[in-house]
């Protein structure tokens, strides 16, 4: 059941009466706020609400404190919103030199670029959109914006949305590098403390867009919030622009100062934004109408995009046809390298030894030249069960094979272990005697590694045998299991 709400409608030019209407909260725009179009589709005037942006950036009210960090001019003066926003982008440390120079050389491009940035600022344009028709990445989609690309400079130098957002993230005042306010309440608190402006205009828009629901209830009609100003809605663009500028002034200059964007409704209701009268469908359709040149430009850029995608696909197919035979030829050549040994490799089949899984997988030459179960043992003098085998792919001399014993060895005390060598000697020994093609899971490949493991195991057994030692679980074989698991404990005790 819907809940009636109180709304105000003008009885005449100077009086407002309270009327009852159905309360239908508008929260669905959070899911449809970003513009979603297929690749190549243009962003029309209705998509970006061009008339709204035009009304915001052409307002000549000099009501905002200049935030430019120019210390030579003395006390900051008052500027329009357009000047305030463009200067914030120009002074961003993440604004590229090329973009800054183009904005200074061509003021019209600076205003068009600022309009796009404002849409990114509020989230109407997300970071998956790009505006260069020869974009190759599949992570973004290309969309021409005819109403904001009227000049060759704007067409060639319009950044993609991720770079715009990165530039906006750097728009901070000098004193708020790491402590910029993050909520509307923090912004108002800084104003009461005498810090005017409390934050940059770009950061203010980010904060208002991120906390749209709580602060909108304070200033707007219950069925409207701050982000509704930037989507197609049955409210005129001029009234939405005035409400936006009123909100920016309220949080940048302070709620106690006279707001130059007040109307009769806002003057009679302190803290409320100017009234937003509804318009008919016919009046909505009369706004944000694309011109004929803009439609032609959109069709031309869409055609260019399709042609570029065809060219890119043909280019990738050509590269694939050229590179794939080279890759296959190189792969076959690497598999058929001649043997470095003058004698052919001998084969030996172990009758009583089954090669492990890792041994079966290590195949670097054809099976006709060497048995893939060949593995050599380093650092041991145990006799070989068969003839010496030298693989054709190894640069090391033939070594004898010694099968690894799977029997458990008793842990030796440190006095029974050989003397350790220096780190340099161990490194030289490993470089001289270790085969990189050998299986790293074999425990007897490096005697130094085995020695280190045995010492660690001995130390753990010594610690395990000291108090407090948990008693073994009771059972018929508990004592035998304890002696089997901890053979050194008896000797230490």
C-alpha cells in the first residue's frame, strides 16, 4: 500500500500550497544510472542530457570561491561554476600535459571536456566507455558523442573514461592531500570550522554521488534525489541545473550564506533546494534534440568503427597465418636437435625398477633415442644396476644410476654427521655436480640437502623428547608405536 506524502505546488507566482500525492520513492536509478549502449552506438543529447550540461556551464553567476592555487593574485575571488570546474581539472596533478595545453589553447574544448568529466564525476559515464574509434582493447566500448565533438580538437583529444576518472581523482585542494572529507557531514563541519571552501568541487560531487540517499532527503522532494538530475526525467533542464548549482553552493560556501540560486520555494523553506516542477511528455521531447549534422557525424563514426574492426580482424588473421608456421617450425626444430655425443645413446630397461610418475613425464627427446626412465644419482658411490646411460639432451658426463631406497633410515646424532662446509663451497659443489634435468624430488641428489634435513629431524626429535611431552593414546600397541616414531628419544633419555 502506498503512503501519501506532502508536496508543494505553486498556487500562483508567490504562494505555495501543500497537496497530497502518492509517495513512490525512486531508487531504481542506481542500477540504470550508467549509460549502456552497444559498441559504436553514439551518446545522444538525451543520453548525456546536453541541455542540462549547457545550462550548468553557461550560468554566469560568480558565486563560488576560486580554488586555483595561485599565490601571486592575493585573496581568492569569485568565479562561475564553469571556471571553477575547468580550473580544478587544469590543476589536477594527473592531468596530462597534452590535455592541459589543449584546454589552454582551445577554451571551447576545455568546456566540452569538463562536461564529459562531470558525467564521469556523478557516475553517468562509467569506466568502460571510450571515445576514440580506433580503440583496440575489448575491455571498453567505443561511443561517439556528437554534441561534444563539434571540433576536430574535441574529436581527437577526448580521453576515455578511465583516464578522465583518474584525472578527477587528483583534483584536491593543497591542504587535503590525505585527509579530504568523505561525507556531506564532514564537509559541513569543515565549513563551521572556518575552512571555506572545505574541499574541491570535484571531490564534493564524488561525495554527494556516493551519499545520495541520506543527503537528498534533506534538500529534495521525497521522490527525487541528487542523481535524478542527470537522467531523463520529467523536469525541465533549467530547473535541474539551478537545483544542482544550489546544492554545490550550499556545500562549498556554507548553508548560512545567502544562496544566489534560491527561488521563492527555497527562500520560504530554508535548507530546501529550488522547486522542481514537472513537465509533460511533449515538453520533454522538445529538449535534448539532436541536430542533423550531429546525426550525420554519428553515422559516419559508426561506419568508421565497423571498418576498423574489420581491418583489425583481417590484420590479426594475417599475423596468425604468418607466425603460426614459424612457431611450428621452431618447435619441430627444437624437438629434433642433433645429439652432442658421437656414440648413439644406449637403452636400458630396468626389470625390477618401475619409474616414478615424474620420471615418466620427463621426455625431452624422442623415445627412439633414449629411455625416458633414465635418471642419474649424484653424490653417491653406490653400484649401478646396469650399464651407464648418457642422455642425448644432457650436457653432463655419464653417471651411474642408483635406485633410491625407500627404507626408513635411523636418525643420526650430530657427532656422527660429516663436518659442514662454507656457503661458498656448498654453492660451488651444487653448481658443479647438480643436473638441472634430474628429478628434484629425489632425496639423495644432494648430500648437503639430506644432511640439513637429518639435522633438523634430529633437533625436532630432541625437542619432542623433553618435558612436557603428551602421553601416547592408550592401546595395545601404543608403546611400540611410540618407540617406532621417536627412536632418538630413548637414547637421549
